[in-house]
């Protein structure tokens, strides 16, 4: 029988091709597919269009793909602090499309849900609305926004089973579930791969139907961007 | 005397009503969390996927899988809920998050806000700001009345690319509290010891003085 | 401080007015708000527009409201076996709007999500598409469908806390979570009301932000429409 | 001899491929679940919110909170997932459910299907059928070749209000297996002992005979 389980990240990403459009889960460095990103760096695939809320930092996350000049275009809502990103943007090596975060999320969700387009209020009257259809419903103006198309989605979950069912932890969920459904091929890396039957059917965040490949990742660093703490007292 | 950022946050906290679901932007808005009155229940939403944001963790509680939209480590509370980004913006666009408090670079007399882009500078992105300002009926701006050069941030028309049109209802600055009305800014409160003349002089947009003007 | 907890169904539904549009959760008789329906029958409120996937059976579920002639219009995907429903439909007492089930679900979801309208392939070329905008995306035709508007949503969950956070059980989830977000006022009845903090934040199906009133229901009958079984052996 | 409904279901089960996610309509399609080959993994989706539908429960296992789209009590399996109706139709419209097997009252030679409404009779609704037929690339119809009056159900043009346009790829009847092509119905398999002439006579729509025609 077909199995979705692959042994490691290199095998999981092996057919990702030059020029592919890929979605990458995560918010900041939280919930990012660390193993798959490393495998993409090793593989050296080029001219990627990356749809991801953020673009990592210089030496972690999607920043690693940027350092290696593998990214042609970033589609994000906030690209943050990243010197190499800024350099490539200013020299014109990198194309960037900035999208309101909610629109980014909904365009992912639409892609997975067979909804080709929808209306949203975000960006009406701003430069984001240039060239887009504006339409009024109940006296309020909305923009027409279209579903993304992605060749691959690469996501990270906490636990997953061999049927591809996934659960996430904390705010590491973020874009991962909606991107899971949106890719033509979706690759899930998990901290712990468990046997089918171990996850409670009533509390699964991502149904396995959306997942084509799954593997247990190794050595998660889970870098923290801003460690803010309060007194122990 | 003009207010400092903590005093602005403190004044804004008095806008909160029992049962509110509130999204706080980065900067002064974040400080509002420290002044929520004890006798009301206010739930903070963080657009990366958390309802019921708690304080920063103790060192021993730090969890890299638990951050806020500013990427700071945080904690959950009893009654917190975690969810994905689509659900998060369903809450925002659907008007369920009923108050948004944001910083701004400029606000115009008709309620436009600019807070995401400075032409010629590296543009980092709008994040969730455009969704937030286009969705809630209750958008509050917290900012300094003037920029570092001393120029007014309350303008006839925003000079910077806007984040949203006609969406700001109330502005809290170091000098004053102003509402946005059909006739422009309406000065309703001023910092103690600050003159009405100073506020008028530092407000480029049209400004009227409320008959009920009082000190903050 | 404001509390969302009310003591019983009668109080929960007390401001539902004649002519109101209400959404009712459930699929068939599974996951329906039994207590609230009984309270609406007692209250005798009239001319309701009910948005619900099904219309109950003659003597249970929404069928009770129909028997009592409280319903002006049903918006459903499948109205099933219900003699009184059929009688009222044929005499013209009852108005019925039939909607593809996925479109019904998505119009609920859109209502809660601030999406005023979206495109869907369901019903293109059928009588459902009459009078609706048809638009092509990527070579395929879609219909424009609009978000519902509901004065009240009445839903049923398994467990809920006093902040309104809810979890469902089995296939009793169905339309309940999406209707929860869609009502101007949403009333949740639960089998068990638990203290805040008892539900795991990572496994809540409906965040409390969508819920205005919650109460613990009594004497759930949970009638089964088709008890199908296999041999014990 | 023409097939009975069990034999139709059995034949359809050979269309299933390892790893398929399948939605089964009411009637003959439901029976297909009994004939899934043991050496492949097929997951059944029930549009009321379940992936991985198991068999009917034992009497002691009956749970009113666990039904299928036909409102029958059912069970879950290891690996099952429960979800809401919006998620369920995301799976369907998004093409993740990659095979749908439905009953029909009529199918036309261009692949239109009618299975939800008979004018003059009480209309119960389309349920999920319109979503299903407009979404999957792989829609299979299981039905009798003729209706109770003996009239063909494979028509030039549907007489009843249609459920979906140009969406049916393959039809399995008591007499034959037919594909829908640019040129109309293509007879690819026939029940053993049934003559091609009988099938042609009972097919109102345009029909061609495959050169590779074989017995079912």
C-alpha cells in the first residue's frame, strides 16, 4: 500500500524544482519547517517563489534560502529584520509582494478550499487596491482577492501520524494548517511521528487528506526572536 | 505637561469596557495591557493565533512555540484559545475583535491612517494592520502628537501611503485626546498644563474644540 | 463583570423577536440545540426565518417549530422526511430556499469571517445559478454567493466554559462552529458547563469570542434517525 | 444477465485506487464500501464531518453523536478525523476528496447529471450533491440503466432539473460500463449475456461501442 511516510527531509523535497512556488508555514521563526528548509538549501533549487508570512532572519528560516540566493520572489505580510533580504531587494535581485496578513491567510485558505476568489475589506483605498476590482456590499467597499496557487506546501507540526493527521502546539500553528490544504503536494515535518490511532479523531488540527508526505524532523532549534521574560518573583 | 507613553497607555485603558476583545499593536498600545482595570474582563487577541494573551513568561516558562504577533515570548491564561491564522483574521474581519489600538505615523482629519510605509525606506510590510483598520468599528490610535522633527502627525491629508481610509475614531497623543468627526478633529481632552493654543498649533488638520473640553 | 452564562434556555432566547433570522446548528437530528428549540416553542415567537441544514422530523428538532407554525421560511440543503413541512410547503404557508450544502456551510463561514461574498463552483449551470453572477477563473465557471446575515445563532456543543469556549463530540460538530461565528448574538447550549481553565487551549473547537450566551442544557434526548447496527459477533 | 445492485457495487470497487479519498452517495454507492479490496487503503469521507468512516456500530457501540451523511449510526476507525461542515466542503470543493460515487435519475451524453429534483413532487433538496459533482475530477454514477417504466436513464439531454453540467466521467449500470466522451457514451464493458443491441436499445443518448469492449 502507498505510504505517506518518507525517511527524511531530503527525500521529502526531492522533486521540488527550479522555479517552483512553495508555501512555507510559520510566523516569524515560530512553527517553521526547519528540516525541510535545510534540505532545500542542500539541494540548491533555484528561482523559488516563496509564500510565507515572514522571511526569516539572516541566518535562520527562509533567511537561509535568501543567503543562498535561491529565492526569486517573496510573498509575505511582514519581512522584518533581515539584512540580506534588504540588500537583495535594493539591488533588484529579489522581488517582493507584500500582502495584508489576513488576506494572505484567506488566500491560502481559499486555495485549499476550492474557492477561487473572495472579497475582503483589507486594503481598500490603499495602494494595495490598485488594479484590483473594488465592489460594494451592504454599503461597504471590498477588494476581490484570488486564491493562491502553490506547487508545494511545506509545513511543520508537533505530532503527526502516518495517515498525515496533524496537531500543532501553541502559536506554532499559525499558517501551517491553511497552507497544508493549499499545496498541490504538501510535505509535513513533525517533531514526533506516531502510529495511526494514537491521535484523538476529535482533536486533530489538520486532517491527513491534505498531506502527501510526512516525516519526523531532527534537532529542532526553535530559535526565539525576542525572549521577553518577567521576574521569577 | 505633556504625557509620557505610559500615561498615554493609562489614559487609553479607560476606554476599555467589560467584555471587550482587544488587539494591541506594537509600541504604546502594548503598554495598555499593564493598565487594564481590575474590575473588568478584557481579552487580548494576538493575530498570530491566540486569544487570551497573558504576561511575559518567567524564565523557566519560556516556550519558543508561544509568541505574540510582536514575536515576543508570552504565556496563556485560563480560558485562552489557540488557533490558526485564517481563524484569527475571521475574528478580526468579522468584527468579533471589537477594539483595535494601533500606533500611527500620520492620521488625517477624515480618519485615514498611515503606519506601514515610508517611501525611500526599506518597507517591512503591513502585517495585519490593513485587516485590523478595515474591520473593527472601534479603532484607536496611540501616538505622539508630532514627529521627531516637531511636525504635526494630525494632518489635513496623509502624506505617507495610507493603511486604511476613514477608519480612525479616536486619537490619544502626549498632548490630547481627539475624536474624528465629520468636521475634522475634535479636541475633547488635553494634558494638564498644556494650552489649547499649543495643541492647535501642533495640529495641521482642521480642529474644533469641544465645549466639554477637560483635562485628561 | 459581565458573564456570558445564563441559567436556562428560556432566558437565553428571551429577546428573539418575531420575524428574526436564526441559524440553528445540527445535521439531521445530530448536534441540534434541543433545549433552545423547546424554549422557542414555549415562547411562541413567530415568522422566523431558519437557516439550518435540515428541518428536523415531524415531532423533533425544527419540526417542533413547524408544527407550531412559527417558521415563515426555511433555508436548508435537505429537508428530509417531514409531513407537516410538506403540507405547509404545498399550501404555501412555508417558504423554502434550498442551497447546496457546501454553499450553505461557506455562506455561514463567510458571515462570521467578514467575507461578504465568494465564488463557488456548486450549482453552475443548474437552476441554482439563475439570477446569480457567473464568473470564470482559470477556465472554470463559478457562482458568486453572499454571506448570510443572522440575528441569532443557536448552537449545541458537548462541553463549554464560562468564557464561551466550546468543544463538540463526534459528528455533532457539523454546522455548529461556523454558525457560532455568524450570528449577531450567538447562544450556545452545552451538555456540560465547565469552569474556565478546564478546556485545553490547544484543543478548543470554537473560541469564546464568538459566543454571547451559554447555558447547560437538560435532558438531552439525542434522537437517532436511523439506528443501523451490525452483528455483535 | 444483468447485474444486481451488489454486483454493480462490486464492479465499481475495482475503480478504487490505493490512497483514494472517496465520498459515497446514498443507495448503490454505499454498498461499494463492502467491496474495497483488502490490499489497498481507501478512506471514506462523509460530508457531515468525518474522514475514515467505519462500519455500522455493534448495538453496544451506538452513539447518537456519530452518524453519516445518510443519518445512519456509524463508527470511526484508527486514523479517523472529525471536523465541521465548512472544512468538509473545503475537502470536497478543493478536490482533496478525489473520487465521488453517486446515484442518478438521469445522465446525458455530455455528462450532465440529474439526481435531486422531480418537478411536481416534493423536493427534498440537493444536500451536498451539487458541491460534489462540481468539484471532483472523478465522478462516477451508479444506477440502473432504465427507470421503473423501462425508459432509458442515459439520455441525449436530461429532462429533469440537472445537478451538475458535464461532470460525469463514467457510468456503471446493471447492463454496462460506459464512459462519457466528446462523442457521447462509449460502451466499454457489458454484463455477461447481455447483448450490445439491448444496451443500444436502452440507451437514448448517442452511444459508441469500444473496440476493446469486454464483459464485466
